[in-house]
């Protein structure tokens, strides 16, 4: 069974440019999470999806960040325009349902974003 | 207030020896779960071990075990017979509700970087 797949692995962009990250969760996992991990810190939740609905986006900086999960499967996280402080690893995770936090998530390998 | 605290930014252990990583957490709940995740240089977060708070018995997975002290809100990870492949960043995690009425999300500590010396 394929795990959570993310692309690209690395991305280097100039500030003020747009960037997008893609995530394909484990088949059948209804709940999808995007986390941001700054260097030397633990991951912090940006947004959680239940199927195609964003049910918790309170931590997402909505002035420049957006996300979508069309058809409740793949998801895209976008930043426009990027700022130097957005340099981080962006992790995607999935779980079978909303109670996934009690059982642990499956994570992808993340996208390392560098904004120069 | 920080929910999950890992007070050891870095730890090292000699190969084949035992090391303990510390974690404390804050909650008012009585029934919950706790996790340790491992993040090697590949960046993928890998679930190491899970503890159910209502179980008094400490969880064990091969060389990995926990010392769960519910009253003290302490959840340490013990790695026995350390191997070079254990070198990674280790995160303690707790499911916390971000906002009132929301489903819980995994909230992570700041991590402990473990080095295994040959």
C-alpha cells in the first residue's frame, strides 16, 4: 500500500513568487492534514479536511495561504506571495477519520520550501 | 501555554546503550492518548509508540518503551540497545482540541535530536 505521497520534495523560490504543494493521502483516508514545521521545531497544524470540507483552518494565514481538496482525495496547499518567513517543511498527513488523532496519523515526507 | 514540553533539545547515546527522552504535557482530560514520533533526515514522521492514558501498563514496542506517569503528566521514551538507525529527531505528541468543539489534532513538542555514537 502506498503511503502519503507529497511533491515536490524540495522547492526554492524567490520572495513574492507563488508556490504550490501537492499531497495524495492513503486510499480511503477521509481526513487530511497540512502541517508546517519550522527548522528545529515540531510540526504545527495549518488546516484539516474531512473529505472535501475544511473543518479547521483557524491556524492558516489566510491572507497568503490557501488550500483545496477537490473530490475529497488529493489536496493542494498554495502560498501567494511567498515571504522569507515561509521557509519551512510542509508536511501532509492522513487518517481514516476524524478520530485519527487518537490513533496517530500517517505522514508524507514533506516538501522543504526555501524562500530567497 | 505550551501543551507538550520536551526539555532536552539534544541527547546522545553510545551504541547498544539505553537512553531516555523526556516529555511533559498539560491536559485537564482523564482519557486521552500520547504518542512518540521519530523523524529521520528523510523528514517522514514515523509513529514509534502509542500510550492510552486509561491503561496503567506502559506501552512497549520491541526496543522502545514508555514510562507513563499520569499524575505527573510525564511521558518519557526509553530506547534500549540503541542502534545507529535510531538517530533522528523524536517528537512527543498529544491530541488537543484547537478550538471549542473541534475534533482533536495532534500537537507536537519541540523535539529532541538523538545522536547515536558508534
